C-alpha cells in the first residue's frame, strides 16, 4: 500500500532492534520480555551506533538509560567504545556522532545514581571524568558533568583540560572559544577560582579579558557586506553574493532591505526582477512581493515554481509558504485540487501543507489525499509529512487513522511519531487503549505527555507506569504535570 522506509541503518519495525532504534515504547516492553542476552545486544547496538537522523531534535539518551538500568547492563561495552583507538582519529563532527549518545546515556545514569543511590551512578561519573580528560569529544563529556557532578569532582579536571591548549596566541584563542561555547560555564568558573592552581586561574583571567576585548572590537568595527540603498543596488547585491565562490545566499537579507526602501513606484521593477534570469535577485524580489501580499505575486510564484532552475523553484515555494492572506489560501485550494501532473509536484505539496496548517473542514479531503500520496511516493520518513500529519489531527480527519497508524509504526523519526500520536489521539477511537499505552515508554517527552493524557487506565500497566514516571527524578515537568492531572481523583481525562 505504501512505500516503506529505505534507511538501511534502521532495522525493520517488527524487530526488537528496529523498535529500540526508533525509540518506541514497545521497544522497552519487548526488551524486558525478551531473553536478556538478546535485549542487551540490541541495546548496546543502539547506544554505540546512534540511530537518530538528527541528534539535535530527537531524544534517545534517557530512553536507553532507563532500559540500561532495567537490564542492569553494565558499562564495559560503553567504556570500550569511548576509549577505542579510533576515537582520537575523529574530527570534532565525527566524534559528536560517534560518542555523543553514549556520553548522554552516561550522564543520565550518573543522575539516577545521585538521586536514587543507583550503583551505576559513581562508575558513570568516573567514566565521564576520564573521557573529559582524554577523549576526542571531551566538551560533550564536560557538559554532562557540569550539570551532574559536584565541585569536588570537577575541580581536578582543570589542569588536564587546559593542557589541551598550548600556551600560544593560537592556543589561547582556542581556549577562549571552548570556554565561550560551553553549554554550562560552571566548570570554567570553578577552575578560574581554584586557589590550588593560581597559574590556571591567571591564564583563564587573561583569556576572558581577551575574549571581551575581541568582542568589543567586533562590535565597534563590524565589517560585513552591505548593499546600497536603492532597489537596483539591493538586487545586485543579492545576485553578487550568489556569484561569489563560495556562494553567499543573501536573498532573505535582501528581501528585508527591500521592505525598508521599496515603494509603490518600484513595483514594476520588482515584478520584472521576479521574472528575470538572475536567480538570487529573482528570489529576493519574490520573497519581498510575497511578504507584501502583492496581488500579482501568486501568478509569479506559479510561474517560478515551474522554472527548470531548482533554486528558483525552491525560492518560489518558500515565498508562498510565508504568505498568510485569504488570497493565498484560495490559491492553495486551487493548486491542491489540480489533477496529478498538471502542476509541479512542489507546488501541489506546498499548497496541501498550507491547507493542513491554515485550512478549514472543507479542506480535509485535500489534506487526506496529500497525506496518502506523500506516504505512497516518499515513504513514512518524508519531511513533507510533518505538516500533513499535524493537519490531519487539527482537522480531525477520521479517515486518516489507517495511514497515521502506518506512519506511527514505520517512521524512523521519533519527532514525527510523536506528532502522529497527537493526530491519532484526535482521529482514532482505539488510540487510548492501543498506541497510547506504549507511548508511556516512548523516547520523546512530548509523546509521553500525550500518553499521560490519553492512555486508558483499564490496562493494569498504565497506572503503575504513571506512578513510576510521576516519581522519576529524570522525567520532564510537562509529563509529570499531565500525570498529576490523570491521577487526581477529581479530574476527568480523555482516557478511560
């Protein structure tokens, strides 16, 4: 019926490994019921080979740390991974991908040890301290320690950390950048105030003063490319950026400049630029006219969306997506209703996204058609599904429940799965007694919050899980607030 995920790094959704890689609640439940050796192998594979497509928005560390504690997994495999010889051969970006998840899992295990006296807490802290002094991804480890370790554990790390930076102007500049970019400044403050190492404190003081002086100089002598203050000069400036090597994309900045200088008398020039051959100037003009809701911009966007140049077509679609007027909504309905192949695919897709975000009940059929088509052609991991899934829930499209259930099971994105869970809560009567229960064990806070609101308490596992999450020191406040609402005897809730 639908295209399946083609990500070769993610196991099928019906396997234990596939469930754990996706961060699904059923992954934890199946792991606890599986033979321990099989569960440990799957968990270690996930922790040591980060399955996330984007670690900056998808969560797994708390999910894996909780299962690690349940299975009493030990830290030997994580230690071997962190201190393998290839660690020191990584670039900073490669090191983040290779060890970031394992370090975050250690951070949560350390927190559990501090809060509950868990036996893995102190060993996890020792591993983080050791890696901070010797590992390639030391800044990540230090950030984990900064919010979990005590002063006595952090102070001794100072000499080893500062020894990473040679006492040269270049080394001091790198040290200043490291201190500036730290997630939590607490360790650096402790080292700067450590009476046992006065030379360390003096070096950090000089670096801090130099950093402040350099920032002041940058503010006083800002040297960036600036356009002239006519429509023609701004458009030329945008185009000149694109033609540089490497290209500088100034379309958005140029559109903002145009909003300050372009008047009614320049409209003809802007319309001409929006149809012209210069790609960056065309993009800037389109965006400016779209922001102004110019009456002729929708025709210009439709024309540009069919342009052979990918950058021109992309800028046209992004300009339309910014529009909020009634005329844009009516044009979106027209584009979305066009027969397949009559318009560029990108145009029909952005039209459907607009209807999903801002349309009314009359647009439910168009959103459903786009949702099914996107899954059929692009699979359950398509970025285009995000607004369509939200729209299915917002418009309460009951007929969308089967395709939403397919997306929930198959997508490798835990963020998309969480959005799908919210849409299922609005469209699928079986959700409270079905997927909502497993969502209580999901890796995403927002998904657990949905589950806390909707999971049917007739299942014996639900109340027990709610109570455990309510007292879990690592659980997020939003989830615990929803749980308090469910467990209160005077409150009614969507679940039964």
